[in-house]
C-alpha cells in the first residue's frame, strides 16, 4: 500500500551536508521518494512509497532531527550554507549530471564538477566523522578493506571467531566501510544512550548468511523483512548469535567453492526482554506504554541470541569468509 507523509520541523533547516547525504541514501535503502522543500518559512521533508518503507524512513529522520536538536553547534555550522543548498548539488551528483547552478545567499553559484570541490569539502567532512582506523574512501559510499593477516585488527576478529569450538579455516576477513550505514547506526546509538540513561547498549554478535546476500548487506545493512525464512521463534526481526559456531552452523550457506560467510556485527541490543514467536516489535516496558524494549532474546539470564526489529540497530562491521 502506497502512502505519503510530510515531516515539518524547524531542526530540518539545520541538517548538515552529511545529514543530507543520509537522506539521499534512504531513497535506495527504503525505496522511497524523499523530497525537501521550503513552504513559507518552514523546511519540509515529504516521503512517498510503500507504507512500511515510509514509516522506516520516518523513524530514521526523526532520529536525525533529535540529534540536531541536541547539537546546537550545527546551527552555527550551517549559518551560510543551508539545507537546500547542500541537497540540490548532491542530488545532481547522484544522477551524474555534469554541471549546474544554485543560489547561495541570493548570489553566486556552485559548479559541481568535480563533486569533491563543489560543496565546501563534502568528501573531507564526511571522512572526518568516520572511524579513525578506516581507510580513505575517496568519495565512495561503500568500500571493503581486506585485513592484513598478522595485524592487530585481524587478530582481534579471529579471536572472537574462535571463542568457542569453531575451528573452520578462515579464507579472509574484510572490514565493511559503509559511510551512510555507520552514521545512521551512531545516531541510533546516541539516541539509546540518552533514552536508556546508560552506555551498555552495544554488543558484538554474529550473523551467518548465504553468498547471495553479502553484497546486499554490505550496501544496505541487515533486513528484517527476511524474518521467518529460517524460523522466527522469538519474533519477526533480524537474529544475531552470541556463539559464532551457532550462526555458522545454521545459517552460513556454502557457495560453489565451498566458502561460507559470517558477519561480526555491532548490534544495539539496548534494554532487552524475553522474545516470543510472532512479535512484530519488542513489547512495551510497562503495561499500555509506548516505551518499548530495544530488542528481545531467547534467555534473559543467559542469552545465546538477540533479535532486533529496527534495521539501523546493527552494523555489519566485518565479513568473514571461511571454509
């Protein structure tokens, strides 16, 4: 079912260049149309698409709005470079249009060929907010970096992979550098820290998958729409295992070379409770409350798996290929 909604909030006018980049990414991630415009003195975001995708995109945008409201410094940063100025050249770049003109403070223009010189260093600004150990992405939205055998980072991932009885041979380990997914994940992490009043919201968990799904996950993250394909005993969400051998044994399917795939992911489990078959979302923390738990588990006292119902609560940090 198709629907259209408009989000009107003063904070939208203070979205940064990186926020605008995330909006553009949402069009691909959720398959929705995202339109930004001014109506009188207001900034409005209009979303159009399937009901589920629109609501998912709306939640993400509300997270972004709350972050802007918490960070008054962003208002100063965009004093002379408003949201629409950022959005229009980036849209043209995504469509690979060679040049164009937009107004800035009622005068001047921006020629966006090449892009990295056109909107005040978008590439540099985006790179600066990413993890310091990531390699320069050179303007690309997604980069996979093969870890060097013997490096500290490689050894740390191997240690987690071998933490139980899993003795499979590791073929390679790749770091997934996805700029938009990372930023959206960090927005959600900050939101949960504020909401839950503690910082113990994140776990490193494993997610096994088949060879046909890795490219989709690398570019768009985990998708709870696939819940139920392999069973959904604790809810209709995305499942992550504490024990890598469980994720590898049950869900890592071999390709034609016999290679299997598993992700070491960052997962925002937050405040969790017991899961139950058929849960579309986590249950409320109290009776008749809109304040929901952040995830569910198979065993509150000794969890072996967690289920999330919001795709932005997980980031596919490392892709491990093994045999």
